[in-house]
């Protein structure tokens, strides 16, 4: 038993390192350098486009990733293979079309427009294919994979300063990652055929994609709402104010991946475990909040000196948002596994309606601070719903 929990803890640490590595390079090295070269207006537009691709491609690829992880045992028991290559190819086409159409409004140069579409396609496949390591509980493989992706990012940064196209950073980083996955796994070379589970998996995928789009809208649509209402410069100021809160909360995302990887093999969860999870996440959130507040000013002075005065005004409230989001993200794997998939849709749609409604109202009256308050309220609502569902699911296997 001790050995089992030791392995889980080691896997969590490995996955935190794997996630933190590219995140730190992007947030603390690459983005600040791009910001200084591009200026407020262009950088705000770049952040908005990245948010768009994250919402679309990230939602599509990661949803299929989770479906494959949860349902993989069904395929292995019957020794069949299929469905997922067909579904990921369909997702790549959808990603290219949606991102392509949506990017038109940002008035990109033709070559930049093409690069954004290519970035979206590779992003979608990479988000799915990384599941090969999660299925095998090979979190060392994820560390190596992300290290290779960082090398691609850094090479892309070098080429960006030569050519001036920021998309090459993501294209090379994710291409390096895909090359390693293709070399170490058979997931890329699986046959594109349909099995008896195709329509069942497809139905679950549609529900989870919609839910994932909604949750990514909650996480990234801030820039897409701020951009037309308050301006590109406000996007840059807002982003800087959320920087360290998102880094700390994002560090918990790999813990969620490990949790889902392990509980995908279980049939129920105890109420005691739910209390431990909620308590541990809450303590981590309090510590994370204090750490972010302590580091925010010197860090922003170094990374974003042009926006520090404006950004520090919003740091306390946006750091609180990030910590609440972190607690919610720790609970969500249990809801994903033990509750009906429809709850993902119900939760995220309800919270998004609250978010957008309050944002449109408060941002017009109180500007960027009003928008921040709307984000805080909607995230508190989501956490409350997840806690209720979590305790309900601890008494039964599914919620119907």
C-alpha cells in the first residue's frame, strides 16, 4: 500500500515537472521577449489568437485524450483497436476550419494566417497523442517529451527573431513533441478503422468537447471579451496581472492528469477521500495565494515593467481567481470519472452564462475591475457545484 501511494506521489511530481518546464519557458522567457519586440497592441492581439487556438484545438485534442484514457480498458479487454484515429482526423479538420474562420477578424498577414491554421492542426493532434504516456502511467516519458518540446520552443524563438513570425515557436515545439511520440509509441500509426464502440465514443466525445470548450472559454475568453470592449492594451495589462496566479494554478493541472489516470481504473470513490482532496487543495491554494502576492511585484517589474503599475491593481483579485480555479480543477477528474458526462456540459454552461452575463454588465460600468469581479463570482459558483457533485458521487458510482 505504501509503495503504491509512493508511486502516485512520484508520478505527480514528475507530471508537475513535465508541465512546469514548457510553462515556465513560455511565460517567463518567450512571452516577455515577444512582448518587448511587438509592443502593447500587437502583443495583445497575439495573446488573443493564442487564446483562440487554446479554446478550439486544446478542447478538441484534450477531450479525445480523456475519452481514450477512460475507455481504453474496454478496447483492451476485447483486444480491438480503432475509432480514435478517425476521430482525431475529424477533429483536426474541425480545428483548422474553426480557427481559420475565427482568425480572419484579427487582420493577420496571409503567411501569419496560414501559420496559425497549421499551429491549430498540430496542437490538436499533440493534445490527443500525449495520452499514450498516461495510459501506460509513464510520466517519465511525459517529462522527456516536454523537454524535447521546450527545445523546439527555443529554436522557434530564435527563428522568430530572424523571420518575425511568432507562430513558429508553437509549430516547432509541438512538432518536436509529436516526433518523439511517434518514435516511442504506436499511437500515431494505429489503423483508422471503425469498431462497435464508434458511435458511443463519438457521442461522449461531442458532449465532452462542448464542455471543454465552455471551460476553456471561462479560462481564455477573458482576452476575447476584453479585446473588443476595452482594447488590446487592456488585454496585455490583464494578462500580466494573472501571470503568477495562472502559473501556480497550472502547476496543479498535472496532478489532475495523474489523478484521472489512476481513478480511471476504479469503480467508486469514498467520501473520506473527497474530504482529503478538498482539504489538501484548499491548503495548497492558501499557500499559493500568499506566494503569488509576495512574488508578483518584483516579478512583474522584471518581466513587464511597462505594465506593472496598472497590473498590480488587479493582482489580488485575479490571484484569488486562480486559486479557486485550482481547487475546482483538482475536483473535476472525480466528476469526469464518476458522474454522467452530461454534468460536464451542465456545469460549464451554467457557469459560462453567469460569467458572460456579469462580464458584459460589469465591464461596461466598472471597466477592467468589473470584468475581474465577474470572473471571480463565476469561479466561486463552479467550485460550489463541483463540491456538491463530488460528495454525491462519493456515495454512488454515477450521477444520473
